[in-house]
């Protein structure tokens, strides 16, 4: 599980407060923010809004996709994809095209079709109601 410090949507003041609550990884963050009531509880304890917690959770879900690494996170940011909701808003073709364009901009190889499709399908599996 990636550390919460890899989340780009969390301001430093919240990182410190989350760590005081024992939340050091994205896995723990996902566990303690699983339901709306838990998100509200966490928001109250770190003096954030439930929408802040939801945004952190969205990015944490993306970081926990299988075969997703730190370099992939940079690729997704370059593609304008900040979290799971951004993936869910795209068709597979659009998703692949955005990742390929971002890879060209970063002067690196794009992920292969199998990996791209795997991430896209995982996002749909993780989609919350």
C-alpha cells in the first residue's frame, strides 16, 4: 500500500493530522473512509470536509490499482487523471488515448493495451455507489 504522502490532493496540514490518527498508508485511509459515516467521522477528527476526504479516497483508490506504480501516478497526472472518478468518466478508448498522449509528452513508453484495459476495468470494479 502506498504511503499517504504520495497523494497529491492532501495538503501538508492534513497529512500531519492524518498521521496523528494513525493513517499512514492509502490502504488504511480507504479502510477508515469506507462509508459516508466513516468519512464524516474522519473529516471531523482532522478538521476537513467530507468532500476533502472523498477526494483523498478517490485518489487512494487509483493508487491502489494493481500494477500501479509511482511513475504511473506521474503519467496519470500528466493525462489530467487525478483519481478513480476521472477514469470512470472516460471510455476505454479515451482513457488509452489520454495515457498515450501523456506518455509522449513525458517522452516515455505508454502502458501497453493490456495494462491500460486492466486499470480501466479495475476502476469499474471499484466504482462506489
